[in-house]
C-alpha cells in the first residue's frame, strides 16, 4: 500500500509505504507481531549485493548526478526526485555525489585510507579511530543499504558560505518533508561516532527499519577481511558508530 499527500495536516514525504509512514510519523521503531525483516539477509545489509540486478534498487538519473551507475532503493530515489524538483523550483540544485556502496567499494575506500601517508602517523586502533572520523568500516556503512546519499560536496566548509550555504539552508528547512534526515549532526547533543557531515542525508522511512534489521541480524564477528578489522569490537563500531545517528527533529 502506498500513501500520498497529507495526514492530520502533516505533509508526508511525497510517497511512502504504509509501514514507512508509521515509522516517519512516530519517529520510533514500528513493532509488528512478525519479523520486520522478511527476506532480508546479513549479506544484503553489509553491502554484498549488486544493485544493478536487485529488484529494489534503481539507477539514479543523469540529471541528479555526474556519476555513472550509482543506485538507490527505489522508494528513496522517488523521494529524492521529488525533493530535487522542489529545490530546483526554488533555485537550488541538488546533485548526488555518492549513494549505494557495496562492501567491496567501502573496503577500497577504507584500505586506501589505511595505507595513505595521511594516516601512517597513527598506529593500531588510533589509526582506525582517525579514519572513522569520516569513513565507515566495511560492513558498517549506511550507504550499503541504498537509503543514504551524499549531496553536492564532501566537505563541511562548502556548506558554510555562498551556494553551499544556500543548499544546506534549503535542506534544513525542507528535507524532512521528503523523508530525509541529516543523521550526522554537530554532536552537541552527545551523539557518538562520526563527525558532522552536512552532505550526508538518509531516507529515514526505510533507513530506520534497515538499522533495526541490521542490529537484529548482525553476527558476533561482523568485521573481517580488511585492514584494521580486528579493532571493530575494541572501538565498539556497532554501539558508537552504527547507532550513533540523529533522527527526525
């Protein structure tokens, strides 16, 4: 079942499934008698999926990105299209610079940083902690789910003046109407984990459910097969980073 429009005077994020609508309106876990994760596997949640052939993913169109072959969950993409069009009407251009990432993609990012001269001055878990300021260990990124996008730039200072400030201001005023939340805020509320990312926006109606399924299905040894993986438990990746997010205000 798909819901459009408004309910009780509240504007809904354009188009939502019934379960997504309840999650969005309550901002809390929607508990059902049976599992909320039918057919979902740990492999899918950690990014071992090919979005090009997965029936729940869709290709982001060229007018929304300069990248090639990047994907989102279909529901998230439809909401993004609606948000981008509303922004365009007001003179704001939203461009996707990153979306769904597979486990292998995230491993390339992580291992590239692990061996980068920039981080070689750090050893052991300290190196992992420094990388974790802005990058996730493979298997722990919200980008694996196809619900999250990075918009326009990957530096906070871009969004602090000029065109970037206008984009960020518009998102802060309007993104919630389409289901999108800046999950990595400025940490003044005590949030743990990653530093502030003004570019990272999560489609909450799906991502909230994916997070609960992730926590439910996550095995004891979730992080293996990449540089520094042995520090995953020591650094409490699940508690401090995966769960270290802001929700709808």
